[in-house]
């Protein structure tokens, strides 16, 4: 297979669409925005839109599709939302029932897709600033954890935040905060630094999603709001039918990360 790191976003999407790649996407198409996914029936779309607007740190909306459309207008051309994520999850009544590489057979005319910012997008900026991103170094998925951070409810949606974690050397924490704070459309600044117990995380070695990564002496765990939050909410709220991406398996868009920064 081609060297994935050399492929453009559209080339990667074609590879994913044809079933030739179904892995996690951290580190791919460096410099291009990656995105999370929530697909809901139109009857739930307004409540979810309001929920996301009230909770912009874990749920920064990049784009919303027309009902029934598998295309986007802003973040990608030549895109098929039913096939261009490496893996999807199907939730029924709040329970994860299937994990698949295509949701084409589940598609309905009333489905609305929410494309949500992803912290993978700021990782290239961290690396450019001289900060190691441990899971990329090790070829793993980012560790993600459920927390006790309550979200602002809207309509039927309520719940607690999910965070992603990256070990950062103590002397680089301020730089990491500045780099990521400049990108609020992909979660922005950390939500917690160095004290996982304060946000309800008991064991860093056993993430709720993704892979554990080692924390070396002189490093602290830094936690960012995470776009897997809607999946945690879905499991608590239990709507009849929802499609999401599988954690770590993102849409690679055509938009450069630099366009998401503050001017």
C-alpha cells in the first residue's frame, strides 16, 4: 500500500471509500483538518445543534449537512459521508450495536450529519512547535476518558464530557496551551492539566476509548475536550438511532488547519 503519510486528503478518502484503509487517522494528512461525526434523524437535529452550540469546547461544529445529503459544501469536495470515515458506530437506543466501515445501507432521507472539530487537527501544530505527540510517535490511537464534567443540557441531550490526553513535558505545557488555544474550532485550550482525579479519571492506564500511552518522568497529563463526547451523551440519552465515527477514525477534510486559527 502507498505510504499513507504522503497521500492528499482526497487520496486518503478514496482509499477509505474503497475499503483499502480502515485504521485510525492520527498523524495522517498533516496540516489538514480532521473531523468527528454525528448523524441523527432530522427530528433530533435541532436539539443536537442547540446542545453543540451550548457546549462548543467538546462539540465545535464545523459544518452541518442538508437532510439526506452525503455531501459537504465547505470542508470537503468529492466526499461521501457514508463511506469516507474509516469506521463508523451504530447506536440503537443508546447501545452500540455495530461497528462498520460503511453506513450506506443504513442511509435515510431524514438523516442530518454534523461534522465536529477534532483534536487531531492541532497535533501537527504541536509537532511544529517542537512538542512530541506521544500516540503519533508510537503509532497508537489517542487515549480518551469519560469525566465528571457536566455539560449544558439542550432539549433531549445532556451528559458529561469526554477528554483526550497527551503527556507534555512540564516546561512545554504553556506552549502547548498557547498553540491549542489559538484553534478553538478544534477544541482549543486544555480543560485540565496534571490532575486527572479532579475530573473523575481514576486510572490513566485504562482509557475508556483509544490506547494507553506512557507518561515519562518530567511530563504531566494534559486533557483536552474531545469530540467523542457526543457518543458518551448518546449512551446516556438513548435516542432510537444514531451513527457516529469510531473513536480515532476521522474524516480527513480539504481544509488547512491554519484557516481555523485566530487571525
